[in-house]
């Protein structure tokens, strides 16, 4: 985490109007829900989700990106394959090396050798959102697009079925799972998970806004393309 990263900076909020409701799925910037399986690769899915969103917003073309590419190739950036990783480290890798499509480099859920593949996009860097600031997070989701976040995925979240998730036993510091915010309403964040479409509301959850539920605003970031 330490060290000076010139291509990282804090997201600067503006005083402009922020939409009351946003849903990037309706704008075509979100791929179908994916399934990470038994591999602890949530960080790769959160990262591709943010990259897919930015690519679609810039190019008006939705392309499913390769989590396996990131799983196999980012260990030198501090990621640990199926044992965890960070979206910021992943964005740094994509800034240096780029990433290919899911079609070209399909998901196996097992860490393999890093393969050379045709890069479909590279990042210019990434920005982090002021920690534990849901107002900054709202502005980023409204004006930037889908945002990578980390949460505490407790047993109640794992068994979540529907409705607005609000759980006092959920920690806002013990972050252990990466997801993607794809929108919000005044009451909740719309969160895309990587546990398949059978979980939650067709693979999505609604996290209550305003209480930093499960630490959703503690570690938010997005790539700059």
C-alpha cells in the first residue's frame, strides 16, 4: 500500500448537481452477473466491472473483460490469486500492461501461467474516493460510472435474498469482499456481486445508504481510461 503512486490521486468532488437516482445497467454499461466460484477472486471481478463500465461509457461498446487474465498476471503487483487482491493494484497492472477479453482468456477459477494475449484496453491510471465519504461516492457513481468497492461480507450477506440490506453486525472496517456499485437510489446502493445470478436479486444487492453499511465507502476506486 505504501509508496508514491503518481498515477493515483484522490477523486475531486465538485459542487455540481448530483442525480437522485442512477442505474448504469439501464445505460448499457454493466455486463451480465458473473460467478467467481470457489476462488477468492472477487477483486478481479470488481476490477473488470469498473473497467467494463468506463470502456462502455467512453466507446459506447460493452465488452466483457478477462478476470482470468488478471488472476494469472498480477501477482507481481501484490495480488494473491485466489487468496485475495486489491482493485488499485489491478488498475495499476492494467495501466502498465492492459487487459484482454473474457472470450480470449476465459475464466477457470484456478491460477495459471500468465499468457500473452491481445490487449483490448489499457488504463491511464486510477483514482481513489475519499474514505468513508458516501457523498463523494455518490458523486463518483453519478458522474464517473460503476465504482469498485470493498465490503464486509458476513454470513447475513452471504444468505441475502432480497430487499434493502441493513445489518448492524456488519463491520465497516473488516473488509473481506470486493463488489461493484452500479447505481443508487436515495435509500440504497445498487451492488453487483460475483456470486452468480442465483444469489440475491438476480446477482445484485441493495445496501442501505447513509450508514457506511458493511464499509461500502471505506475503500472505493475506479480506473481512468
